[in-house]
C-alpha cells in the first residue's frame, strides 16, 4: 500500500526512529492537514492549537475553520499565516 510519508522518508534517506509522532501538509497556505493529532486545545477564527505526541501544533491565520476531524487527523482551512510545532 502506498504511503506518502513513507515514500518521502525513503526518497530522501531520512532517519526517523519508529513511527513519526505527527505529519503536517500545508497546501498553498489555504489548507493544513495534520496527521497524528491527539485533540484540539484551542479553536478560533485566528488561532488553532492541536495536541500532538509530545507537544502542540499552532496554526495562525484568518478565517480559520476546522473542516474535518477524525481519530488521528485534522483538517483546517482558511488563510494560513504560520504553523509552529512546540
């Protein structure tokens, strides 16, 4: 089965111990997809904080909306200005 993140790890020879705790895809600063989420900590139209193993991912922007959330993934849409993992 094809796995996007596994392919990147193999193609670029990255050394990652075990399974990565989270992955983030930013599409044209309009959509952020986070894999490995453990819960939503903060949600507003300008800031969202998502819990991940060992920390937080903070998405800042304008008109942010939580488009989809499932067991381990979350999708945020809007005008994305920055993404930080802490």
